[in-house]
């Protein structure tokens, strides 16, 4: 199977780009951040703290995460409940960042992620795909952009959906998540040694997708 790993910080455009590329190549798109978000939603629904390891672990066994595809779009199910909308709420972002620092949570999702990659040609995006989940992926890309550019993109996205947002609050959240994601002990966000670095601060979606398709074409 052909596996393409795309890692990078929040808001770099990984999911938009990965979804487009997967559609162009006929591969399955796997958004691993959505899985961490679903665990975060699960913990919040249980009224527990997402940054408390014991509390999170106490409900982990009750969180069956599955993914399915509806019209080619990935949907995430938490115990058969489609949580694809809830996981995009701002509270779910920080919850995901918190639970993703807990080793048991990562282990819980690791097998699911590897199984999908074993059985499908896929584009998988996340933070540790090239370093931990799919170290043998044929193509690895580290996609990044400045924190300000990433905040502006997320701001426009949320605004378009009618979600009330404040730019400075969003920027602070993105910086906090960058810090959390890259400083945790387990599987921190970092570029794999054999990943190609792509800074898309000055590129639009079309240009970024074209650049990545070119890289994939050269590697495969
Ligand atoms: O990509 P995203 O914003 O939906 O990810 C949500 C959080 O999940 C993010 O703060 C980091 C975490 N995450 C992770 O630790 N490992 C992954 N492979 C994907 C996401």
C-alpha cells in the first residue's frame, strides 16, 4: 500500500490539502486529529478534565472510535454517534491537544491508524505520522506556515461558519497548542528526518496541493 504522511502544526492547512490530494489520487484520507478530538469530546461529555491523565484513562475503554466515509468525506463516530460536527467546536481543539499528550490515548488510537494504512493507499495527516505511526511511509511531508497566517485562515474558516471568534484569542490558542504539541514527552510534533519541509505561508491551497502532488509524483 502507498502511504503518504503529512505532519505539521494546527491550521497549516493539512486537512484541506490532504483531502484534495486524496481525492485526486483516489486514496483514502485519514484525519488523525479528528480521532484525538473525538476522545476529547468523549471526556468532556463524561464531565471530566481533559488534562487529567487518571480521569481520561478512566473512560478510555468506553470510547470506541471508528471512521467511515460519507460521500468521500471522513466522518468520526464515537460509540456509533457521528461526532463530526462537535469535534470542530473550539472547546474540542484544546481538549484534543490535552488528551493527545496522554500516552494511553495515543496507544488507543495507534492500532486504528496503522490498520487503516495497512489496508489502504492513504494520505494520513497528524503530528507524529512520519515519526511514529507510519515510519515507513513512502512520502513524508512536514507542512507548516507562520502562526499569524494559520490564525488568519482558521479565523476566516470559523467566521464563514458563523462561529463567533476573536483573532487574538485564536492566535493565543494556536500558540498554546503549538507549544503543547511540540513539548509533550510522547510523540511530540516534529519533522521526521526524511520528511520534506514545505512552508505554505505564501502559498494558496492550489499552489500547496500542486507542490505536494509534485513531491508525491517524484517519490512514487
Ligand atoms: O489536527 P487537529 O488540529 O485536528 O488536531 C487536534 C489535536 O490533536 C492537536 O492539538 C494535536 C493532536 N494530534 C496529535 O497529537 N497527533 C496527531 N497525529 C494528530 C493530532
